[in-house]
């Protein structure tokens, strides 16, 4: 029997599509209204979920939802129900450092993560637990070693002196982007610590601003700007892929174009990492056995569990005795580059903004710098100096409380659990809203007040999981020690030597927010040898910032 589409009229096709749509809507909302443990929250739309309900920046939207719906509510993104937790007591169990935790995974498997090549490699978004444990073991062994901290402080001095020379080269009364400098400092820092080789982000950026070029050969820095832009695009691209429905970004022209740009930058970023690994592996293979190898994280990864192993502490567990593949190494390097560049740089920009808006805090901060360093603005900073900067650390924490770079983290349960009085089955997706917890009136006295002193009060009691600058549990940020060294070092080095001030204090900080918040632009002007004026300007329209949803 033959069948012909000619038998169908246009009206028949329309009726058929209408019936399919009605059935889809009926199934969608039947499932929604009969769900387990119905929580307050905005009613989702098919395909889009609650994406179209979002008003303003993501972090502020979470605060509005918290104010409206309370400490536990739900939203829907990409067809996934997300239970949002905004109270410290609700997340204590999730943040425990136990290998038996039900919350070692961040996400369920999604093709969206797979499209970004982030679902089974590295440590940040890896959803395969055995792979995550394997990579985490080697990553932590390398980055938490005391020698790594010494090397970090040594490179911090070298890069700061170099950055200062570029500021002098630009000259006085020339506007330049503080955010861009901080991103390139942290990028140069993390890459040289991880690989032992420079990528020269600082001189590359300087060359875009000055007619006089740096002394670094152009062949060494030719793709540095593209590389750092690819890191930023990969960071914000995660939000685009996680919050934009696949059918939208694959078939609607505007979104498809954005997706293709992100994937192109992702490919450049990952291919660059592959080149770095292959080049170092070849160098190691050509190095005579009697000749010692350079100590850096990349060399540690490549030689782990091989005859050339440079790790002093050997891993005894049988499951960790195999050498690392290039794919495993690449996943870890990718996470280190992203985490070591963006989060610290954005924090430095937010700190600059809040210090200038709170002169009393800035004065106490300066007093501490004088107590530790005296009037000497050039002597090297030691680890002992950094340990003495208690008020500086309190400022870092308070800025991270009121303007967290990471607004939210996800946890995906591997077993049933009871949270907030509800019994939840296995495979429930939770979102922990750091921004909402940071402003919770039950956790903080005067939560909307900017007050670093609160972190100096030893007797102030609040739930353990209330403040999570580094995340929590076994998923806690392994680079937290390095980040604090960079933050304290740069704050001490800049503010004990330069007089930093905002031109237009009444203007809001220009930032863009999804699960992470990024500083778009923070311009500064060197008016004298020891004066920096920071100017808030219109948002810098980079491709990376446009890719934030």
C-alpha cells in the first residue's frame, strides 16, 4: 500500500501539530502539578523552564526569589527541577568532607556538558566519581605542597614588578582597564606555576595599549590575547550551555551563532592545552635519566606513577597507581587555568570597588599595611607578612560575602536524604544559593551592611555551612591557598605603594552575573607616580561578557 502526503491538507497538518502541542502541555503540567514535595516557586514554561522569569542579573534574581518564596524553593532549567537551598542548616550535610557523602556529583549527565567536553574530565564539573577521585588526588598533591606556595610568592613578585613597568610605560593620564590587568596577572601566574612556562599575557596586553612594545619576542606572545579570551569565553560559556535550551541554541539563528562562537573558542582553548602537554611530554622523554626534571604541576602529572615520578609523596592506594593519560592531564590543566584566572581577578576588582566606597574600611586596611610593612613600599612580601594581614583577610571575606564571584553551586544526590523536613529521593538536583545565604538575616547581623569586622569576631555563631567562599566538602576549591596568596599579595603591593581612588563613587559596579559574577570593566588612570584613579565606565562589550545569559 502506498502513502502520499498529498492526502494531507494544510489544515490537517495544523490540527495535528495543535493536538501534539496540547498533549505535550498536558503531560508537562500534569507532571509538574503531581511532583513529589511541591515547593513554592515560579511556574515553569515548557522548554524554557523559568529562564524567561529571570529579571535582572542572576544573583539579584536569586535574592528576589528568596525574599518571595523563603529558604527553600524550586526553579526549572533545561527541563531539570532544581531545589534551591538558602539556609546554612539545610546544606551542612552536603558540605561535609566525607567519602561517603551523597553529594559528590554536581550535575546529572547532560548532553550540554558533554557538548562542552566538561562532563568526565578534570575535577570541577566531572560527573564520573571514580575519574573525579583519581584526578582530585593528583591535583591536590601538586597544588597543596609547601613548595608550590613558595614558588607562587616568588612568581607573584616577578609578575608584579613586570606589571608595574608596563604601567610606567603607558605613562600618566592614560585610561586602562584594571580588570584586564588583574586577569592577565592571574593568568600569567597560574600558567607559569602549572606548566613552568610563561604565556606572556601581561606584555601581550601592554602591546595593545602602547606604541612602545615590550622586550618579549612577538613569537612568544602572538596568541596570548586570544588564549585569555578563550578562557573567559569557556567560563561564561558554561552558563550559556546550562541555561539555554538545546533546541534554542541549535536552531534559532542568533543563539546558534553564539553557540558556534563559544565552541570555536573552546576548541582553541583545549587544543592549546593539548599542545602544551605534548610539548612537555616530548621534553621529558628527551631529558637524560640522570638529569633532574623541572618541578611544576604539569611535570608532576606527566611523570606520576612512572620511573621519572617527581612526586616526593607516593600514592599508595591501588586505584591511583596508573599513570595519567593526556586526557586526564588536560582536564586538570583546564580547570586550573580557568579557576586560577577568573575568580581571583574578579575578586580583586570587587575589592577595589568596595574599598573606595567605604573609606573607614580603607583607612583600617591602610593602617594594617603600615603596621606590617612600615613606610617601606618596596621590600619583598613574605609568607609571615601575609599571615599577619588579618584585617585584609577580613576585607576579602566580607567582599566575597556581599559580592560573591560564585553565586551558586549544584549538588546531585546519589541516594535518598532528608533536607528541610522533606524526604528527597535519589537523583535530586539541589542548588545552593551562596548569595541568599550571605544576606540571610538569621545568619548575619545587619546582613546588608558592609562590615569586615564581623570576620574578626571569634564568638560570632552561625551554622558551619553559612559562608562558603571556597565551596565545601570534598568539592572544596583545591586552589584556595594559592588564591589567598595572590589576593593578599596584590592588595598589599598595590595599596601600600599607590593611592587608589574611584572617580565616580555613586555609579554602580559594572558586572554580569549567572552562576558566577564577572567584572566587566573597571578603568583606572595613573595620574602621578603613586596615584591610581579608578573610573567606573559603561560596560566593556567583550564577546565573553555577551555570552553570559
